């Protein structure tokens, strides 16, 4: 069993540190639990790794990066005596809230949520509160393990915090939180793109705490305004070039279409090949959820590509995903509608993320000589929003090269 002090090497932050303090000890204990180790087997960018060969990094590495950054943020605020009221209990809960923020992610990252219809935040909370491995950790490191679990969830969710503690939620969930600062740098590095670059050291050096509309919030000194602009521009370019890459969305739609067709098959046909779990609810049974990861899905695709099931298009989609054979895709700027098959064509919503939230309560705060104000109201601040009209992605079976080994012949009698 690993014990602090302990250090891991990291491609972005050089090291991930587990010193011999209360947070280091509990974080290293959490690292060795089954729910957290499962994150090793979830690719951070899901099926985007089929386009970016270097994108093999995991939710595990990213979660450790967020943990390292929140430790660094607390050290910076400590050095300027801005958090003298932070108790050892809350210091531990804040570090764990950052480390565990992605614990409830499903197969192929956000793709699973679109397919199975669950929210990873809700599953994260349940794992923190209910999973026996984590309950045992909380009991070993706190007098009241249940209270520690609830505090971690409260910091992560934010809604139950008193106004003077709102800054802790900002660190783990805001528009310039440790989650985004880590994944922008990590995803850009691992995909090989050069769109995400910002001065992380300068941002951390100018991190501060301020009162804003009756709540204690995280803010940045005005010297960091250009570095914050870099963060927003990095996010814009990463969305356009990586997160919303059209080919990646086609692969997502292929998997989504495959899962819809599976739902129309007799359950015994799937149970016979050990794949009934593919059409079962995800996130309700925590032990079953922890057992499901990207590796399980790739193995399922191998079985589906050769299974004796009465839908050849399922076999074809599985084989195409395994061999990186993209279906043809067209994007239509039309009102959203539910995902559905029309013959051999599958139509699915093309969901876009929000780059920046215009609500002043959610904006990045800047400390200037005129007081605290949202970044977008500062004349030097970058005012950036990214919103596009809704769209539907339509994919269809591609024309095959002569050498392509076709899946078993279609059976038009099978209802999609």
C-alpha cells in the first residue's frame, strides 16, 4: 500500500505531490480505490483518440492534475494570508473535491451521457457518498466520515455552501477553475495541437479572494487580465478544433446509432453473448458502473462485430469503429429533434458546448483599482462568447473500397 510522502511524474505539472499532511494522506488513499483506479481506463477525450493518435491520456491523469492545481492554489492563497479561516477539515475536502470531480464519468467520456441519458455529476456524488471503498477511506481519515463525504459534495456542487465559503466552489467549478486550467493544457499537449497556451504561473501568482455581491469569491488581480484572455482564446480554439471536431462527432454518432439499434433487439439475444449490460440503465448500480469502462466497450464492440444477432448494421457499425472506418456525415443547421434511424441513415443532435457564460454571477472576477468587477466589464478584458445555432448530424453507410471486408449481408426485414 502506498504511503505519503509520495510523488508521481506528470507531463504537464512535472510532479503530482502527496506530502505527509492530512490532504496528501487521504488523497493517496483515494487514489488506490476501485472507483478512482477506474479513471485510468477512461480516455479523457473519448473517441477523439481515433483522430488524434496521441490522445491516449486518461481521466485519471487529468483528475490528478486538478488535484495538484488546487493544492498549488491553496498554497498561493496561504502565502498571501487570504485563507486564514480554512480549517484542516475543509482543506482536505477542497482538495478531494477537485480530485474527484470526474469520478462519475462514463464510457468514452461525455459520449456515454448522451447515449445512456445520465449525468456524471449525479453519479459522482453517489460514488462519494455511497461507494464502500470511499466510505472506508473517509472513516480512516476523519472522525466523521459521512460529514467529510457530504462536505466534498457540497464544495463540488456549490449550492449548499454558506456565502463565505463560495470561493471553494469557484476553485473546482467556475470559468477559470482547476479543472479547465488542467484539461486545456493537457488536451492540447496530448493531441499535438498548439491552440491552448496560457501563462499558468502568472495566473496562480495573481489568484486572490474577494467579496462580490455578498459572497466570498475567487478573483484575479488585474495584472492577470491578459493571461485570462489567453485562457478564453485557448478554450475557443480547443472547442473548434478538438472538442467539437466534426469527425469525432461522427464517431460518437456511430456509437449512438449502434446503441439505439441494440435497444430494439430481443434482450435474450444480447444476454446470450454477455452484452445485456449495454442496454441496461447506467449509473443506478454503482458496482456495475465501476466495472464499466472504455476497455469493456471495446471488448463489447469486438463481440458485436462477430455476434450472431439479427441486425447486420449493428455488426457493421461495431466493425467500423474497431477498424477506424468513418461513416459519411452531413451537418444540417435545423431545430434539434430526438436521435433516430431512417433506413440506413442515422440523425442525432449535434450538441455544442458553451464557451463562456454571460451571466455576471458566473463570470471571472477581476480585482482592479476601481474594485471587483466581471472580466467582461473591464475595458482590457476579452469579451468572448461562443454560440452557434442548433444542428443535426446525419450519418450514413460509406462507399466501400474493394478491399474492405464487408460485414454480413444486410437484412432489410430488421426494423431499425
